[in-house]
């Protein structure tokens, strides 16, 4: 039925309580089998979305994440790919596999990443290139592949990158990781300028330290844990679940006017210029 010309048009940005829901969304989530990715996978399925997880291996963690997603009643599939290789090796085949298991995906979450690093003077070209491939190039070219489809099919796609506080604050002996996450923050802004006019939203979430398999030293060394808590205003080193709400917000309808932004989820760590030493 045509709209009533005597009435003002509906405001596309009007708040709706159900705007945080993701019903009907089909999401591709890289690095989705453990840590932050696994938490986001569970969260988006609870919010009503179907999901394709992209992981490196089908192990116990991947199976547990798949099971948790499927228990919500939503569809969840797992595909394997080594995104630390150059995109030319895996991109076309992965897109075909995604189409085969869950066609019509309209949301991409570029979460895969690593921060395994070495002192700068010991950095090798191979290690640096794998870090940049996984943390930067994979998301860049996956976004491009989906954007081409969305533009051709007039789909308002949504893209979320997982950045890091390390994109804003440097950490000793993490030069490749810091460089890659700084690139993610800049890439989100640049892709926004290119894709927002085409109806595609691109944003980033940047966690501080959270407890994942890659940060297990926090659980193993009480001194490290205490140091990190002392350098975080809210005193918390949380589980990956702390990132889920921010991720859902940024890909939901309520964030329709949020483009090219990075939301820091860090307990306030990025705001604290010089933390006080812990009491002795």
C-alpha cells in the first residue's frame, strides 16, 4: 500500500525496543570458534541470527561453540580456512563454501586475529606477513567480496571488525600486532567513506585485555593479573562475554547512524594516562 502523502515519512532512525534483535540476519564470523569470537557467536544466535563460523580447525572448542549456537534454535555452520595465508589462496573457495552452507549472508564480522609476537629486532618477514594477512588483509578482502555482492543485490550490509586497544596504545614486543591493529582502526574509517554511500555500515570494536586462550598468562600468573587489574580503571580483566553487547549493538538496527567508528571495550584502560601504582 502506498504511503499517505499527507503524513511525514517514517523516521528510519526512530528507536524501537526490538532494534537490538538480529532476527533474519545471516552472519559470517571469522575466528568464531574460541575466545571473543565464540562469545559473539553465542550472542548473535541468542539475538536471532544464523551464523557461519570460520575457524582454523574443527576441534573441541569449535564443536562446543557450534553446539552452544545450535542450542539457541538458530542455524550454525563451521567452515575451515587458514586466513594467515594470502587472500588469493583461500578467498574465492571460501566464498563458494559460504554460499553452499548459508546463502544470502548480510553481515560480516572480521574477528580472526593473533597477537603472537617477538621483540622487534627478532621479527622475521614471514611472521610479520602472517600477522598482517590474518589481522588486516583477510578482513579487507572479505569485506570487499561481500560488498560487491551487497551493492549488486541492493543489500544494506553490515561489517564489524574486532580491533584492539593496541591500535591506540603500544605494548612492548608487540610491534607487528600493534601495527596491524592500528591499520584496522584506519581501515574502518577508510572503508566507511567508501561504503557508507552505498548503504553498507562498517565499524569496529576494540577490546582491552580479556581472558581468552591467547591471553592465558593472565590466568597462569597472578602477578600479571594483578598488574593488569591495577592498570584498568574498573579493575577487571573480564571474560569474552564483556564484548558481546558492543558487537550486537554495532551490527543492530539501533546503530543505523553509526559509521566508521571504533568502540573501545576496555574497562577505561585507554583513558588512564598514568595509573597509580598498586598499594604495597
